[in-house]
C-alpha cells in the first residue's frame, strides 16, 4: 500500500471526514511531510470507494458548498489494521537490530 | 469580479479536463477543497495544483487512473513458456512480468509495453478455461505468442496452455502498444488457469479474505 493511501485510511480511522479535513489531517499525521493535492486525493478516494474500503457517510452544505464526508468500511478498517501491523513488525525488527547488543538505546 | 470568484472560475476550467461523469459526481466537492486550500488573495491556481489536476484528469480519461493505488488486490501471473520468454525479452516485452491484477473493482491486464487493459469488474460477463483447439480464425496458429488482436478479440499469451477466455458485456478500449483498440473478448494464458477463471467469474463475489491482499 502506498503511503498516501495508508495516511488517508488513517485519517478516516477515527471518524468520518470531508476532503479538506482529510488533507489537513494527513498533513498533521505525517508532521507536515505529506501534503496531498486535490487531484491526488480524489483519485485515491475514487479508487478506495470503488474497492469498497471507504464509503460516503453524509453530505452537508456549508457556505453554499457541498461537503461530502467519507468513512471507513469494515473491510477498509481490516485492511488498515493489517497494514499497520505489518509496518509495526518491520519497524520493530529494524529498531531492535539497530540497538547495540549490550547497551541501552540513547 | 472578486478574487475568489475569479479563482473559482479558473479552477472550474481546470476541472473541465476530467471526464463528465466524474465531474458530475465530484466537481462541487473538489472545488470546495481547492477553495479551502487557497490563500486569501490568491488569484490563480498554483502551478503544482494545476499540473496535478491535469495529470489525474488525463489518467482518468486514458483509463489509467488506477495508477499506483493498487490495494486489496490479487495477482495472477500470465504463463510464459521458456522459448517465448527468450523471444519476448528480445522484443522488449518481457522486462516486467506479464500479469492479471484484480481488485474488488477492477481487472488490470498487462504484458510489457505491448498490452494494457483496465476493465471494470462489472463489465466481465463471463470467464472460463479454454482449450487450444477451441480457438478460431487466425488464433488457430498454434505458435502465436505475445499480443495478437483480431476482430475485437485479444490473445495475450506466453504459452499455448492455461488459456482463460474473458468475455466482456460491452466493448472496452484497450492499449495495444501505442494504439487503442476496442476489445470484447480477451484470452490470456494463466499460470493458474482454474484460479483465474474462478476469481474472474461474476457469480463469485470478490473475497478479499481468500487472497493475500497486502503482502
């Protein structure tokens, strides 16, 4: 899974969000490193929706503009959990091997 | 005209690059995102933002929008026997392994630069294992390998065995090298003939559990 996809699913993990909310949230989660552009975001949302990993939660009109809120489907939640576990396992191995055999980590 | 109305008009012009169906569904939403991300006194779309929109719009129009967002998918390698592998490498088609990739929404078939197809899952009318001797017309030539196309049928194979016939419910434009051609029927040689036919069959619901989606 690509990092942008992973971060979009992560942004939706705690609850539904609209497009701009996802962009700012992804930026916050990645500490400013990943700044999604609108074209990229909607290509990803379209794909995730087609693969039934996310779905439309509700629509609102704010300042006469449409806001569509997306949320994870159960399948999306499972996929994110599996991917997170995989990344965590990799990271754990990396960190443990970097650790000096005898001393503690500084 | 105020700055924001001017900017919105510019963004609308950019969004016109997208296919109509996508625009109908998402234009208002994307506009809202673009406007929310704009500065107070911004008058024109940022260059990077504009390039990004045009890129994704083009991908979508060319049927390539699948791009790198491949998730929750299963891969079925296309069978290539040894002599064909040598030949295809010589012609430059064998550098990336030819394959059929399948997500719950899309079927993607690729053989090097010579063949690419992105087929919506719901367009697959049927899929079945096919014997060599069932092939008709020019496809009866038993040594045919690589990508062959005749009358709406594409034969994408690296071997004469393991053939799977995929019938679509309508014509779908696919890439034959640099050319586009309408395709109604696709025959591929699969490593695992039965598994591909079963997985493709519309009656079998796409099950992410049976595959190994992310590893």
